[in-house]
C-alpha cells in the first residue's frame, strides 16, 4: 500500500482490534483514501468467499459419541495400567491416546462451536451492512407497530415482538425479512440520532451455538440476548451505550 498507514492497521480495523480512538482516526482517514477502501472491500470479499466455500464440516452425533467412548476407554486403560505395574511400558502409549482423544474433543467441542458462532456474527454484520444499501432497508415501511407486526404474519413461522420507542428517541422505521445461518429471521429497523439500528429476531434452536453477548467489528457494535424461546441481536454504528439503552427498552 502506498498510503501512510500500515496494512496491519487495515486488518486490525476489519477484525475490530483497534480501540475507539484509533478506529475513529482510521474512519476519518478512510473517507479520503481509495487504497484503504479497496483493501477493505477485498478483505470482505475474501471472507465471504471463504464462508461460502464450506471448508468446515460439522461433527456428527456419532463422531462425538465415539470420541467420548475413546476418552472413557483411555481413562480406564490408564487405571488398569497403574494397578498392573508389570505393564508399566504401556503408560506412554495410553498417555498419547488420551492426549489425542482430548485434542479431538477440543477441536470438535470447543473450536468448531466457536467457528460457528463467529460465522453467525459475521452473517449478522453482513446483513446489517447489506440493509444500508438503497432499497434494502425495509420491506414494510411504517412507524406504526400495529402495521409492522401483522406484516410478518404468514411470512415466518413466528411473529416477532414489535414496539415503537419514539418517545425514548428510538423511532420504529419498519421491518423486513432476512436470512441468517440458513434460517429466515425478522429484522426490525430503528433510528437514533441519524444512526440506523437493526434488531434481528429468530427462534432459539438447541443446535445453534451461543453468541458473544456483545462486541464491535468494522465500526459496528452489537449485543445479543435470549428471552424465552427467541433470540435477539441489535447491530448499528451507533455508540455501544445507545445499543444497550435500546436493549434495556426491549428487554428490561
């Protein structure tokens, strides 16, 4: 890159690793730097292609059960070896087996769910950014909750809770249908001091990984929570405090 910024700054901003001050400085720089704008578009395009390439595979219930059995067998073998000291030479082999099984468990029970969580978070951010394009923000445009809520009837297998918070500075603008993780979701749109805020709502599924309660990436802040059988996610470039304020209104 020929601009004065290091390339690591661009990647740091994309990954949400810059603090608030450096993020603000980069965003001001970004307004007049075509190279950084192009770099961000390229990084986003690469990530999208990788997400769509299905380079990962979900662990099947059968595989998880086999791993659990291997762990149990390894633990039992170690106990038998300790009792039968004449087989002391087998201890290293059992240790290796236990370590390998534990490593597999970490891969499928820890890393893989975290990857799923990151992918869903990325999809939510992408959906928010996509909605900001002309003509994509709302399918039904209205500040009347009694107009927006019935619009979803028959389009989803659930009806999202819809409330207008105009008196608190968060007027309802409308709603639309969106897709997250291959599932149809409801998206409600609010505004606050010229910032647009998307509230994504979808039914909770047991196989779905848990999401981080809040975070920041690419200049967008989000917070997620679960209430009853529904999951919620607020995303906007508004301040985190504003996001939390709206969340407290929706789910006090």
